[in-house]
């Protein structure tokens, strides 16, 4: 009798204490190893990559620059934290079950109850689980990351943070949007690897198309030689539209990520100046018509 009491008061608590200490040590070791492994693999892929494949990949398709590095680091850290948390959960779950078994409690009914509770929590937290899984796929597939300019449907702006649950977007007017990952049905990334400056330039109907095309190409090539943000020779695709307002000529230039809008503004200014020197006319603006919903000066109060 006395030996049984001593066994319950001394041996079992010591065994449980040993399990807890072991769980702490194993948990910390597992977290550190998982984070170290994920970071090492992620950095090797993000910064070096396969040598042969990288040498034969066009520069426009490589992750270069500070923005790509920031996105890669952010994605690696998020995955490392998630996997480390999962490893810690598994370690402590095993430790708890082992401690309960040491105390003489049958774990089969506990496992059954835990399964039922897990099913109930799963039904109650479906949206949270959906957000989590969607966040994992966003990070693993690198759909977008910090610094990208994205269109998520109702929200368009710069990505400031991507977590496993939500994405933080800052729109052009400064508004910060928090979008749950599970609600993202589509994602348009305007800055992944490279961007494209696209200009539809209108000239008058009686203008010389070849002359206008040559002027546009000449200006685009000058900017290409001056500005390193343009990574390939600009192309004039030709007549994009023909209508009563004039002739539309399309110009495209492949740029570094997020540089397309600045390059577009520079090209518009330079092409306008070149058109003035060459005497190439642009269509006149449409005649102004008053808005019926806007009160006139005579009718204003």
C-alpha cells in the first residue's frame, strides 16, 4: 500500500516532470531546426537558384532588386513561423498524451472526445481554416508578396504584409485594407518579375502613320538608352484603333517592377514634345457638353 502511494506521489510526478522537460527541449529544438531548414532552403532558392537554369533565364524573369528580396524574406519567415508552430503543437500533444497515460488514465476515450471536439471546432472555424489554407498557398506559390501592386477585385494597391490569415493592402489614396485570404477569389499581380508600360497614342486622321510611328520609336529608344528601368527594347505594335476621333498607335516597353507608370509618364511628355517638333497633330478634344446633373450658373442658388 505504502509503495503504491509513494509510486503515485513520487515516481509518476517525476515521470510527468521528465516528459514536460523533454517536451520543452524537443519543442525548442524542433522550432529552431524547422525555421533554420525553411530559411536555408528559401534563401537558396530566392537568391542563388539552380545555376544552369538561372544562366539560361532571361533577366526580365529573374527576381532581382530589393523588392524581390523583401518579398522572399517575408514569405520565408511566414512559412517558417507556421511550420514551427505546427511542430510545437505536435510535440506538446504527444507530451500531454504521454503524461496522461503515465498517470494511469486511458487515452482512448480522450482521443475520441478530442476528435469530436475537433470536428465541432472545425465546423465553427471554417472561415479561419479557409483563410489559413489560402494563406499557405499564397505564400508557397508566391502569388504576390510585400511590395507588389495587386488587384484583388474590390481592392487595388500595394501589398504591405501577407500573413497566413490576411493580406494588408494600401490603396493609392492611403487607405489600408485588411483582406482575409479566404475571400480572395482572384489576384492580379502588376509587378511580379517585370512590368509593362503600355501607351495608346492618338494622332489625327490625316497624319502620316509611318512618320508618327518613327517619331514614337525614336523617343522610346532614347528613353531606353537613358533609363535602366526599361529592361528590353521598346516596341511599337502599330495601329491599335481607328475611329472618327483619330488613329491610335500602341507602344509597349518592358520595365522593372513598379516602374511602368513612371516610364509611361516620361514617354508621354517626350512624345508630345517630339510631335510638336515634327508637326504631328493629335485629335482635338471632344466638344464640351454640360452635365445634366450639374446645375448651370444661371440655375445655381
